[in-house]
């Protein structure tokens, strides 16, 4: 039986997001609908396409199918962009990035954007999850890693420097607690660095960099923070050796502006890209 487009895009969403629940949310359908579409697609394929683990894991046939679907996904996005194309700077543009950038930089820059382009509408999505530009979950993204696959165009905007910080007056010693990041941020370079440098469990793990900075300001412990955040909170830069750590050089992370190749030339997207370049830098 010929696979339907609904079955194929459902499989693509599950493979990309790693979860039937997340795919259902992204597609706006029920989880039972996702399961039913996958079952029919696998029945037509004659073998499983993915293993229902957490996250799901593709079989070899599933990997091949997912790769073959990428040109179709890109083509659908290009068709949508063609229909949306308009020389006038109007319509909606969705931007995805982490909440800290939204709060620290983007919101304060919006008045200048709207003064120049009053007919534009903006959706600011703050999330630690990397959304799919190919699946039209966002038009533009600001990321801390260069994308490695897909029809995406990435431009390096700036770098984010980090340091060890403590609240002024906090007593420092080999038993001073340290605070870190968990959840979706558990594997980012700063957290890995802190784990290596101190070699003992963190007193507190949070899933928000700004919350981590506020916890440091409350004298709960020391932490690696973006230099800009530490300065905003009037925290003290410390030597990690003062709390039993090592003096290994801290990571410096690049910040990339990412757009899908099929959408980058739309006037409304170009306007947003130019604005983001000015605001983030």
C-alpha cells in the first residue's frame, strides 16, 4: 500500500523529536493518531522502522527512510515560502532561542524593530529544545551550536564567555557547594566542565541559566555562569581552586543565527535576521 503524506510526516516528526508524545504535540494530533499512522506505515514497509524506546531508536530501514524524507520536507517548506513571499514587510515571523537571550536582549530591542517595520508580527519562542526549522516550527533560531545537517544556513553572531562566580562575601573553601544545570542542559559544555573541575555532586541543579545566577546571588554556592549574567548580578569572579577545583580553561561558546535556506530570502525573514544581527551583537 502506498504510504500517505500524513504517515510519512508523522514518522519524520517522531524520528526527529524522539518521542510519540512530542510528535503528537508538534503535529497537533493525538498520540493514538501518531501510533496508528506509524503502525500502518510499518505494515506497508513489512518491518519495524523504529524501536519504542525513550528516546525512540530508528532501525536501519528507519534511518534510510528518514534520510530519504529530508528532501521532501525541504521541498514542502520551499513551497510554503513561495506562497508566503511578499515584497511588503508584513506577516508573522517565529524566532526560537533560549529564554535568557529573549529576556536580556531581544525584548529590549523590539521597539526599534516595530518602529521600522510596524506591520511585522513576532513570535518569540524560548526553549532549551532545538526546534526544527525544516518542519516550520520556527523561521529563525539563535543557537549555541552550528547545525550539522539539513538545508540550514548558519551565521556566527557573537561568542559567550563564561567564568566562575560567587556572591560577594561568600566564604570559599574546599567544601563550598557548587550549583549547576540539569534536565535538557545537563550535557552542555559548562556543566560538563564544572563536573570535571570539582569532582563532587552539585548542591543544586536547575534547568534555567538565569535561575542558576539568582541562586548564586543568594549565596547558595558557586557556579559557572555567562560573564554577562555574572556582571548583571554584581557577582564576584573567583578562582575555582579556592573551592577545591581545577584551573582548567573555561569554554567559550559561539552564538549562531540559523535560518532554513528556503526561507532566508523572504523579505520579512531578512528583516528579522538584520535586526537580530544588530541586537545580539
